[in-house]
């Protein structure tokens, strides 16, 4: 049998004193539930941050932007669908040497 340490663990310095006091008054079952919740909340916040850091979905090819591009547009072009004044357009953008080229194509009414 191992001897129990009589000193409680020290909280991280970043924790608010009121939160520390509230946690210290809880039983072990509640503390385990709080720990599970805190881990879930941290993972959720990290996923939000990852979503914000990734390119916006408007820059990702969508089903309607996956159709064949005009002959003058190279296959490597980035395609996005934009709406301007109620009209929808497919916008192609690519690099040729030091220049950025683009072409816009109006989408047919659905």
C-alpha cells in the first residue's frame, strides 16, 4: 500500500481564483465530470480554431464548380462560385509566370 500525499495539487497559475475555490469544494465524482467536460470543450475550441485557419469553403471546389472549365482556363485554376447582384458566376483564377490571370463565367439559371 502506498502512502497518500497530504498536500493537494497546485492549480495552474492561469486559473481564476474563484474557479479554483469552486473546484476545491466539489466531490471527486463532480471533479471527474468537470475534467471530462473541460477536455471536450478544449477539443471543440481547437477544432474551431483549425476551421478558421483552413481556407474558406468558398475557395474549395463545390459540386457546381466541378464541371468542365472553358478551354482558355488551365486545369490547375482555382475555382469559386460567387453571387453578384443576384447572378451566380464561376470565377477561375491561376498564375502564369509572375502574373495572376482570371476568367469569369455566368452560371445558367437553375
